């Protein structure tokens, strides 16, 4: 597991967009300020809101690791996440430290982050729901029972009739009574007949109704069965059509797959044409413009090359012959009325997008030139270091003219390495015999093809093994990354295609007119379009262990190394500005990062294998 380290990501100040890392086991506290002895050092002139000894971060050891921060009586105070601190305060990963209101800010973190260190929890306001209680009124209902009435029947009695004799009137009454009884009997018979007719008619009606309902049910059942048969036929027809359509789709898919496999086989054998590579990945290849300067870590001051003014008003670089015979540059932190030369470079190169979130790979010598020998190469290419003045530190002889090309040490000088720092007016070392220098990116911008708008980027890290660096841009849209190979070394003879922005290519400019009132102006902006060149892998530079080549049993492996390290040697013509561009194989995958060319031989160029780029942005090893 990687060792823990404290990570300081500067958000604002002269060190904005820079990341500092400190091994956790090497520090018990980190001091903050402009004092040269401070661990986290700020610029003495540009970060004037920071006190010389502003604050301190202390590592609290114990069963669980923790951190504290305290203000050291600074003039402007210290704030954590916008809140001023009075005494020693707990510091958690993700906290933003602000040195004075509106002063420099940086984010504190620990990587890998211990399990007990968790970022602060955002507190949400509590919301209570109120409950409204309603009372229930008693409802009373009363009903009175209805009164019932009783009907009393009346039973009349018939009085006794006096007896009388039977006369004519009596006989006539008897006959009338007989006719009345006869008529009443016929009425009873007729009523019975009508009842029989009604009963018979009702039976017939009910029987007919039952038969009609049964017939309706039977008809409905027939209609249901007919509908079911029609639905079954429709489903069978649909299933048959679906089966036919599925068979057609499968047949078409099989045909398309066969065609794709055939096309893929043909493409794999023939290779992807450069036109197709440009169509797919042209928008992922970006133009990079960068500038950096060298600073002395102890004082935070810029480092200069001592220059000697000649009688003809020309100025030559000064060098010093040390007592051990080594020749070094006369480096100083004094500009002597702007007569000395700044150690720094402006660079233009190429990069390519490797993630949709804005990570870009390029060359280390494009964006972090202080870690390479590119400064020497640029000076010699411009003829500025072809002649110099050499001083003897022991003053055994006076200053004499000197050709820096005679010294291998000067040729391989890397600005970021430790070197001797001298006074400005005489070749006398400063009290600190050897000093550490650091490069700072003053400007880092990216332009996409077809756009004149530059996008600010920040330097992330550089490889220790190869000419590879990683930068990051913040894009409002999701970017299209290139497709990287597995990292395996491609064979010699492989066809390759390179995209980039070499200086010799034709350029397109846009005239941009500003409509800012009194500040109206017109400027020319370069609209980048990548240049495409093709060739082959001519050779693979050595740098890998190979088997026993002595021809004798028991012999050990022989490690062979190329003159330029483990690099692809290409037959791709290119020039300055193409550095950092992607190198594609026949499948359209990036196998390398274009790096350099030989002076005077534009058809002999070199590229770094992409495995070094993959190692750079994949920091965590795979879990077992």
C-alpha cells in the first residue's frame, strides 16, 4: 500500500493550480508563511497578505491519526471553510484554508485517506410537521314511536222477523232471488275460466321467456366461440408474422455481423486509413501553449543566468570553473537592473484527450520543461549559448571566452536539479552551497481544433521515467477521448499515423473584433487544425533486458540500452510543435506519444510508448 502523504492543492495565490505533497512520516508539523524556512512557502512579494509566520498544521499521532491547525498571531488571521479560528482547531480532509479574508486559499487532504478521517458533514435545517387536533361534538338524536290505532269491529244482530203468509209478492221475490243466485254462479264460472286462461297464458309466457333466454345464451356462446376462434386465428397469424420477422432480423443481423467481421478482418489486415483516424480522433487532438520560470525554493525568488555585457553591447552568459574542475552556470537571484537572463521558456506543443472529464496527455518538455534538458536545447538552437565567459572560482586566471558545447555537464543540465547559487556581482557561492530549484507554470492553455477560444489548464504530474506529463482542463461539455492500446510494444514495421501542430504547417487565423465600447480592438487568433503525417515504426530503442547473447551456457542476461532510451524510432516527418501528439496504429489506437526528432533529419523521429502514459494516470494498483 502506498505511503500516506499530505496533499496541499492551491486554489488561489501565486501558486494557484499547483499541488504540493509531503510524506506523512517525514513531518510532525507544516509551517505556513512567507518566511524562507516555511514548509508551505508563499511568494514574498505577490502573496503580501500572508505573514512571515502565518499558521501551522500539526500532525497528532495516536491510536487514530488527526490534524490540528493554529494561527501564529498573523496580521490577517486564518479561516477554515470561511470561519475564522481563534486557537488550535481540528483540520479535516477537504477543508479549505484561507490565509486572511480574501487571501490565498488551499485545500487540505490526505492520500490515501485513513478510514477515521472523513470530510465534514453538511448540516441540514430541521423541519417539524405540525398536527392539528379536531374535537368531535356529541350529536344527540331522539325519535318518538308512532302511535298505533285500534279499530273495533261492530257485529250487528238481525232482529227476529214476524211470520207472514206466502203471497204473490212473496213468490215473485223468491223467483228474483233465484235468478240472482244463478247469475252469481255463472259469474263464478266465468271468473274461474278467466283464472284458468290467465294461469295458462302466464305459463306459456314464462315458458317462452325461458326458451328465449336459453336461445340468447346459446347464441351468445356461439358468438363467443366464434370470437375466440377469430382471436386465436389472429394470434396465430401475428405469431407467424413475428416469427417470420424475427427470422428475418436474425438473418439480417447474422449477415451484418458477417459483413462487419469481414470488414474488420480486412481493416485489421489493411489498417485504418489516416482519413478515418482524423475523422474519429481529430477533435481529441489539442494545441497546447505553455510558459514556465525557475524559482529558488529557499527564498522564492526567480533564478537568473548571469550575463556579461561586451564592448559591442552584446551580452554573453557567464559560467564558473569550480575547484574540482566542473563547469557550472553562474546562477543568481539578482537581476542586476534587468541585465541578467530569466531561466524559463515559452513552449508550444500538442496533447490528446484521454478522458471525458478533461485529462490530457502530452510531453513533459512541453508543460514541465524545468524537469528536462529542453532549456539547453532551446538556447543552443537559438545560438544564445554558443559562446560564454568563464570565471575561475579560485581566481587562478582571469575571465576568458568559453564554448559551452565543450562541457557535457552543461549539455545535460536540468534546471530543477540542485545547483550552486552565486552572488550577483562576484563568483562567490551563497551560504547555502547547493540550492534546490523549482519550476512554476506561468501560463498553460489549450485550444481545440476549429476554435479560437483558449481554455485554461493546470499541470497535474510528470513521469519520472519518460517524457510524459498529464494536465487537466475544466470543460463544460463531455469530451471525446482517444482509444488507448493495452500498452504492449508494437512490432517494427507497424504502420502509424501521427497528428499534431508542427510549426512548419500552414496556419489559419481569425480576426477577432472586440465590441467593448472604449476598449474596442481587433486581434488575430490562431484557429488550430491538426496536421496528419504517416509512416512506420523503423526501430524500437533499447532499454529492456534481453536474454543471454553470449552463446555460452550459464551466461546471464545482458541489459542493453539505446542512446535515447526506450523509444519508438519512426519514419514520420515532423518538426517542433508536434511534441506530445498521439501516435496511432493501424487499428486507430494510440500506441505512443510523439516526442522529438533529430536535427537535420526530419524523417527520423521518436515517440514514447503509451505504457508510460498509462502508468502516469493509473496510480492505484489493481486489487488482488
